[in-house]
C-alpha cells in the first residue's frame, strides 16, 4: 500500500448503483470530477456499490472523506444536500441513511472502517461530508432522471468548493492518532452552505431491492466472502479431505466486487474454518452488452457504457458481467496452510 506520489488527504467517493436510475448520481458526479482539475491531494474514486472497497481504501489514511450519493430526504427530486456526517441537526444519527441489499450506506462503511482500523492501527478520516441528491426514481434502469441529471453540474461545483476549503483548512497532522476505532468522532462543522432541507422524516436512502437470480450483483465483498466460505463448508467433502487448498471464483466486471477487496475479506472469512489459509483464485469476466435494435455487441467497461455507439438506441441488454460463482474447490488431505507461491491475481494494483 505504498506509492511514490505524495499521499492524498481527501477522498471523494461516488457511491451508488448505476443500474437503479438516480442511484447512479454519486457515480456520475465522481465521473465528472475525475475529468477536471482539483487541488493537490484530492483523489476521486468511483466506488459504486463496492462499499467494502471504500472502507478498505480509507485505510490508506485520508483526512477528509466526501461521499457522493443519492439521498432521499423528502425534497424535490434534484435537490442537493450538503451534510456533515456527524451533524445532529435533525436529531438523528446518519444511520438514517440506510443501506439496501445492494450496498453499504456511508455510515455502514464508516462502521466497518472503524473495525478495520481497530484491527490494523490505521486512522479513519477526521471529517466526513455527504453531498447528496434527492432521487426522482430508483427503478431499474440506467441513466439519471432529468431533474437529477440537471443537478449534477451544481453538485460538481459544490464538491469543488468543498475540497478547496478543506485543502486550505487542512494541515496534515499526525495528531489523529486516536487509540481505538473512532469512526464517528471529531468531525468539523460545515464551512458553508446547505443546499436543501435537513429536517423532517428521513425515508430510507433507497428502497430495498434485490435482483432475483443475480445474487452476485447484490452482495458486497464481505458477504461474498462469507457466502463462498459457507458454500464450501457445506459442500460434500471428498474422502480424506481435511482442508481446502484453493477456491476458484468467477467475478463479472459489473458484479460490484473488487478482487483485491474480496481477497482481503476472504482471508478474514476463512479464519477458523475448514478453509483456513485457502487461496482464492478469481477469474474476471468482462461486461458485455448488446443493442436490440441494431444487434451490435460491445464491452461495457466499468463503469459500464450502456449506450449503443452505432444507433444510440435505448434498448440495451446486458449479456454478461454480473456473474459471481464458485467454479472449483481444491481440497487437501491436511488442514490447509498458506500457499507459499505467489497467487495469480488479476487487478493486483497495490
Ligand atoms: Zn444499436
């Protein structure tokens, strides 16, 4: 986890599921921000539904976290909110920003981060902001509704101002050496404006929603890891098998799973089970889409491009990319020990 460049101090994280209409707000704003100049030390990440990855990335030690997310607070669709994650203004914890089955809420990410920090000695961010947008629709479908799309440029300006303020205010101190996993302490108060109402009832961030038959798309890395361990533990063991040497898993590009985050979670999930020390081998399957009107097929990339370049048709079908399955389990006669060899691992980027 080391880089040659100076360490970024601010992480701007676009969160949300681009397959659920306006839930793609955060990802879209992150995408726009990534294409424009920002103060030094400000990093933009398209987190999507990979909340565990966000927590994992935060272990790199940021002073400030800015989460971009669809945030249902009862305003008009397209209303922007700037929310201090620690602010008690409306008398409730940020837990009100509930998670759905697809992903972790910002608060759940911070809670997980606290746990990870306690285990590793890392330091969580000192300030956390949420730049939210009231969604119009979170029905299945790719693309923002007009009013939310229209709010994106203003959200980009908001974040740009915010990170500029933070960059000025922020001297990087080593003082943030809190002893335990303090994931909800010492947030600053907001420097500037609030673009929308904060009072009133807090509806859930997203309606809970699952995609039948595509369980993989709905799980984040830790639950994926636990589920893999579960499946293997419950599998019928060959005679004489006492441990697991290796588990092979196929992961679609759009399944919302980051291989290195999964590997990290897998190791934790295996601890104390028959899989203790087992190696996880992941195979990455690219996202593929096809256009119903013209028949063209293409690699979607991630975040996925779901618009046909030939006819701009709106009837795009996803052919592959949301897979998540165990393909092989290699048992061993002895309780498994860590494999000495280097694991072939796609996306080993750190
Ligand atoms: Zn087409």
